[in-house]
C-alpha cells in the first residue's frame, strides 16, 4: 500500500483529556496546536475536521460523544485518515481499541498514532498497536488504583463526595490557599425543620405514606423546592447518616475500572463511616432508633440469577402459615384463592417473588424456581 504520508488525504484530528481540571483543558488546546507543524509538513493533507472530548474518561468509547460521532462520520467516508497523538488518547480499553480500528480499517479509514509511529494500514501496525493498547489499559488500571488510594485518604479526612442537594443543608464552597476547593455544608433552618418533622413522625409510628401526606398538607418543600413528595425520598432521608453528623462512603461502588459503572453496595464492599465537619440535625440516638424500626420491616432476599442479595419490604402477616412460610429465595408467601365453585374455594400460598408486578419476561428473570404452591383445604 502507498505510504499515507504522500498523496492527497482528507484528515481529521482526535484529542481527549480525562478531567475537567482547568490545567487539563489548557493542555487540550496545546494538543490541538501540537498538530499544526505536522500538518504543515504534509501539504497534501487536508484538515477537514476536529473531534475533541473534554473531561471524559478513555476507558469506555461509548461515553465519549465526539469519539462516537467521529466513528459515525468515518463510516460515511467523510475523511480518509484520523491522526492522534498517541494510542492512550484513542482508548484505554484494549477491546475498544482493536474493535474500532478494525472497523475503520474495513471502511478504508486509516488511523495514524504519531508519537507511537503506528499506522493501522501497515503490515505490522496491528501487532505493535495491540501491545501499546494493552500498556495503555494497564496504565488505566494503575491510575484507578492510585485514585482509590487518594479517595481513601480523603474519606478518612471527611471529604464529601457528590453534587446533589441535601435536604436541610446549604452547600458552601471555599477556595483554599493552594487553589483547591473545599465544600462545606451549613444548616438551612426551614429545610432542617422538615427533616426533624420526618424523623419525629416516623418515631411516633407513622408510615412513609402518612408522612408524605402530612408534608404536602403543610406545604413543606423538597431539596429541589418541589411541593410533591415521594415515599422513596422520605425513606432516603430516614436512612441518610449525614443527618446525625456521619458521612457514609461506598453506598455505591465501581467493580470494573473499564466500564466505570456504579452499582449499589449490598455488602460486597465494606462501608466507611467518619465524623463530618457539618452540624447534625438529628441525634445519633434518634437515628439509630429509626434504623431499628426500618430494619424490622425489611427482609433480605437472594436473586437466583445474579446471586446478589437485595432488600424487600415486609408486610405484616395475618395467618399462622403466612408468618411461618418463607421461600428458598427469601421472600414471604402470599395468600391465594383458587375457586372451584361459586360457594367453595381452596386457599393456598404462593411465593411473592414469582407473582410480583412487571412483565412476564421481567418476572421470569428474577422469579424464584418454585412454581408450585402450598395449598390447604
């Protein structure tokens, strides 16, 4: 094949930075400027576009909108070559790297990694490219380990992670002498009264629905300023240790540094709890009392497909067998009526997990294997 440094070529630039830190954004501008002398040395190349992802991880291609747009435009043959500074700027996931470069090659689009001197149309290009992509992925793994180590230190110092509003508090940001930003929380008096009311009502024996109705009747607003409340929001308030002055970490965790997908923690990762710098709204004693009440109303159940344990609500049972029967998946049994005639019926018990709401396919994926039921005459 003809050396791609010669001949007329329609080329595009792809650049990426992995953080939104100001220094990295300026580095992004430097990346684009870096290509100018390379293009000037090849007058036959025509620059027809630039694709730039800012503040986005390189471990997953699908999370980079400009990268995916570039792949789509390549398939439409809007250009002939992509020039990139180095393999790690293209992707840090070996599978993604090989998949997309092969797709591009099949469509007649070459990728030129300048610093690594690798061209995907060269005979030995893919072998060298695979080695560099593997090294880039391993560097991502090392970075992930370093980040987790830094986060561990920050957690032990009580640093708060998250961008959402917390009912009862106002977020205050302070610029420290070293130009780092420190986030603190001060009490919002009006919202704090709402939090106190939620805890008082629950400790007085009121359920989430009753609390929801009372909050709406009195016109209390959510952290987002809405007047409509949901039981799930109230439940989160009652379970949030932040209100008694404690910050809890690892409520969610990321098991795979490549996908960067967070999942809920059901005990797979140890929770970390530290005393926060903020003023509590609820006493630790009241918070613990609420947790004991809530714990008495939930059950741990196992998903037979994933093996992971989740929680489900417990409804008080009114019959002896309803109180005693527990399915192997952990759920209680519901009372069912099977009518034979207009005047006679058989009453039985069936696992709640096999009949709960949802489509047939969704039930089949999570339902327990017990298809029979216990019946009594």
